[in-house]
C-alpha cells in the first residue's frame, strides 16, 4: 500500500505518526520525492505520450486580425471587456470577473499547449532520461524561440488589448506565466548531450531579451508595480526566467521585492490577501495569488536566505498565507466570503502551493491534501490560472 492510500484510509494523523517509521526520521526529502513521484507518475506517462505526438504550433499559426502588431507578436484581448450593448461601434466596456467568450485567445491557448508539452517531456525525462524527450522538446523550443519563420517576438506589446481603448496593456504580461514551465523544462533538459549548445544559447538569448523588456518597458514597470496578483506574477516570472539565464542581479531584486513590497503590502495579518478578496472571484484569485507567492519562495530561496522562513515584524510569513487557505481548500463550504461569480465549482484543484509547502516545511498534512485533489483539471479558465502543472521538474 502506498502512502497516499494510507493517508486516505487512515487520515492525516496516522500518516504523520507513521511517517518516521516508514521512511526514517531523518529522511524527509526522500519521502516527499517518492510520494510526489508516486502521485505524478501515471499522469506524466499519459501526458508525455501525448506530448511526443504533438507538432509545433506557435503564434504565427494564428493571425490576429485585430492586433496592431505583426504575425510574430503575441496578442490577446482583455478577458472582462465586452461590446457596449448601446453602441456596437463604441469602445468596449468592463464586466469584472465575466470572461467574454468572443475575445481572441488563440495565442494564449497555443502558449499553454507549448507549456504543457515541455512540462510533460521534462517530467518524463526526470523519471527516465531519454534523448527522445530532448529531441521532441527541441522541435517546439526552436519553433518558438529560434526559427525566424515561426518564433515569437520577445515582448508583450499587444497582450490584453481592449477594442477602442488599448492596443496592449501592462497587465497582459500575466499571460506569459505559462512560459515558466518552459524555462524550467529547459533547465531540466539543456545539460543532456543531445541538446545542442547553439540551441541553448539562442533560447537563453530570447529569455534574456524578454527579461530586458519586462524590466525596462513601461508596460513591465506598470505590471511590476501592480498591487495585486499581477505584481506577484511579475516577480514570479522574472525570477523564473532570471534563474534560467543566471541573472543574479534580477534574482536578488526579486527576492528583495518579495520581502519589502509583496508580503508587507498584500498580506493581511491573518494571512489573507485583501485585494483578492475584494474581487468578484475571491476564492480563485486568493488561490492564484498564494500559488504565485509560494513559487517565488521556492524559486528564490537559497541555503543562505530562505524566503520560506522570512517573517515580518508582526509575524506575517508565507506559511500564514498557506494556513489561511488550507481549511477552505479542505472544505470550500466553510468559505466565509462571497462565492466566485464564475468557476466556483471548479476550484480547488491540486494547488501547487500545497506540494511546495509540504516540501519546504516537511509537513505531510499539506502533502496529503495535495495528493487527494484533482491533478488533471479540464476547465480552460482553471488551466489558465495554473502555470505550475508539473511539480516534479521544480523539485
């Protein structure tokens, strides 16, 4: 019987009691690695089999007729913007939390597909290194980042445009959270002898160029200074991409921003995120922001400085944020705030915050909860707000 079954049959308490007996009191890392792998192995096998059959599809396959950019430019439209019912030719109007199904999202879907493919191949490689996974990944990586005919421009000038109002906006930068597992997948695969140094250098150049744009263009600065999950996701992305290209200055800046800006300005003393609770989808946004905060701690923590342990003078820490949400992840019926206007029934899923917190704090209750939740969501909106789908490549 595996530990997941033990947790399910006997509950968290017995799982915690049995933990030292099952794996040795001084081997928590080995325990979590085995348990996480046991949960993910069948999913990875299924997804990597699918990924091995996929051909590259980039933004150039979907011309965006309403875009002000060119064929290589990523384009998306603001989710919550709709035609004015009083005037079809007027600028779009906002309906917060209500996604317009007629908006252009083909580039976003292509990027999510790309992320799923690289994440699945890198995960399979982690289970069993094989050059076939590297070679298949390179087909897609070259198409997106190297091939001049199909590559994506390393900027987001035209993301989350609004008809009649904006050709692009800084908040569109959140769309590239799905490049994080691409970057992490590259880190897993790039040291294989079948990964050409020339491809590695070209791909790193693309990410370095995108990082310059993220940190120097006004859109990037606007997103960095956003006071809610957008500001969190800017730091999360920059940290992820800087980790790939080994930009130590940006990594240090991201760590400082988490400590000095994100945690103090976004988290309440009880561990909640007030700006997310004020939205029309407070449950989903709270989960999303927590996942992003946790990923920042995971990516940026070092042996010399652990953001997992970083605590403000009033006791606020990322663990307080995790523990605030856990009771509602366990039982959503206890949620004391308003229900989300859309997708209330689709949350929670196997939130990445749980598995990374389990690993960081050696807490088997987090792990038990993560193991029992849905690891294969089907709803597009949920997938869009779940940039981390392959924990194995991060651990």
